[in-house]
C-alpha cells in the first residue's frame, strides 16, 4: 500500500526494474511485472481505507469468512474485511504478536508465486516466539494439512521453514526480536525481492528518495539488506553471493 501509486511505480521501476499494468481491482491498484510475469501488487487506497503504508504478504485461502473466524478465535485481530475486491474477497489481519498479514479468496494467477522468477524470493516473519507463530498460521491457513497442495512446515536451526513442493517459501524466526536491543520492535513480515546487484539496488533506492538500513547480511549463497521506499515502506533485497575462482 502506498500514498501515491504513480510515485511508487516510478520508485520500484528504478530499484527493481519492474513494469506495471492495470488490474481488475480499479484505478488505485496495479500489478508489477518482471520480464512479463506478475511479481507483486501496489495499491494507493491507504488513506481512504486507513491501511498502513507497507509491504504485506497475502495468503490464498479457500474461504475468507472461515479464515477471519479462525483469526478471531485465536486471539488475533481482524483489521479490515473480508471485503469484496474485483474477482475475490480480501482481509487484513494482525497475528497475536502484532505482525500484519492479508488473505485472499478468489482467482490466483498461476505464475504468481514466491520463489519464482522475479517474484519475492521468500517471506520471513520476525517474531518473538517462532513455535507459537507457526501453530497460529498453521491452524489459520491450513499449513501442513492433508489436502492436496498444502505446504509442509519443518524446524531448522530454531526457525520454522515452510515449503511448497521443494521450494522454501517462508521462514518464521523467533530470534530477531528476542535478541534485539530494543524490546519494543514490532514483529512483522519481511518481503525479500531478488536483485542481480545489491550495490546497484542500494544506490537506486537512495537516489529515488528511499533509505537503506545497514549492515549488509551475508550467507554462503546470498547477500541482503533492508531498504525503505520514499513512503517508508520497508522491504528487503537479496542478491547472489559472488563466487571466487
């Protein structure tokens, strides 16, 4: 969600190389494309609907009303909806720790998937208690269920990793806020977008009015850093780790 759709499109075109097309959700929404494939959505009804200016993951569900009831029954907060939007219904909620997420009942673009092409490389929830969060999302969204196409959750190095098929699509980490010097840090979902060059993405962000939040994090396969667009919406970019020969 953004205050200014045109400005947001210009920013992400410059930083992530996206192009945009209109959507079936009205003039205030657009679909971001990379190499012709849908990777994200940007909407500008934040002020009208009193929504946070932020990147938010939306999870596909078969029944929005059932999902909303599960959320409320488990001590979480339904913030918006479920409301009719275009070809489906959407809701916005906060889990028991306060991390915001959305859900969508309706048509899903077949190629719009985490970990494919230029779509988000993965989603990561930073929260206080990974185990409790995994139980909440598993019960609300039907993860690790018996129906066909369900995700599988596993515990790896004190984190909960969610896989769809062989691809890791989300991670729930309980260490970030536990170890943070500021206990008031709000748990939230981080959206990681792939980029070919981390330094170029950082430079483009600052030149277009955004900010970066060092340090650069590294693993054996990748490097990543948190950025914020001109509205203050935080996102993460991740690039492959350079190999030495």
